[in-house]
């Protein structure tokens, strides 16, 4: 946040919170999920901090210990795309870059889409194949599997709404300005 305050000290609190969200998302996506993408074949034997965290999380979704093709592909895309782009969006918010809203929309849609597919593939396997990937204790399902992923639907959903609204307002302002300029041009020609 010191970097943000130095480059844009007047940034509103809401914008700073959004920056923190994108930095947190970028860190989790790039480093933590990237770790999984690089180490998925040997995750069960990993003893370092990230390896232990992934093994704990796999109690809610055992696909993380079996190199499940969907989970591996989803985590790789998340690490390679949404991680770096989250950092770029955070910087674009700090510098008030006009590409902030388009890139924020792309990242948010990617996060929501990934979560929906993540839930859907697990539910499909559960209801159509009879496969359950979670331990029977409720906190693994509701705490780890549901809540920890649902955050990446709720917050990106809100940020997507903000970006779509800002984009719509920008186009509306341009359209009003264009109409005004055309009307003024028509008046000058009439005179």
C-alpha cells in the first residue's frame, strides 16, 4: 500500500480495497496455484509449506492429489493468466489507467467462469458418476470447498458490476458529447 500511497495519495478507500483484492488474488493465483500447476505430480510427497496447504485443501477436493485433468488445466490457466493480470489491474487502478475496467472485467469473468466450472465438474461427478471428492465432515465441504471458492464469485461479481457500470457510463458520456458536438456543428452551419 505504500507504493499506492506514493503514486496516488488521493485514491479513495474503496479503490485501495480493490487494489488489495487484486494483489491478494494475484499472489494466490500466481504463487499458490502456480505451485500446484508445477508440482501436481508429486503433491502427495511435498513437505514444504505450500505442499502441506494443498494437502490440507485436498481433504475438501481429492482431485488435487490425483492430477485431475480439469483441475490441473483450470489451475494452470488461473496461475498463468489471472495471476499476472491481477497485478496489472492493481497497478492500473493505482495509476488510473483507462484499461483498468476492461482488464478488470476480463479477470473477473475468468475467475467466475473458473469457479462455476470447478463446482459444476465436481457436482457432475457426484450426481452422475457417484464420485465424491470431499471428506464427510461438513467443515471440509462448507469451509474449504464452498466458502473458499465462493469468495471468487462474490467479490469478482461485484467488481465486474462496477467495471461494466463504469464502462457503460463512459460510453454514455461519449454519446452525449457526440450528440452535443453534432448539434453545435449543425447550428453553426445554419448561421
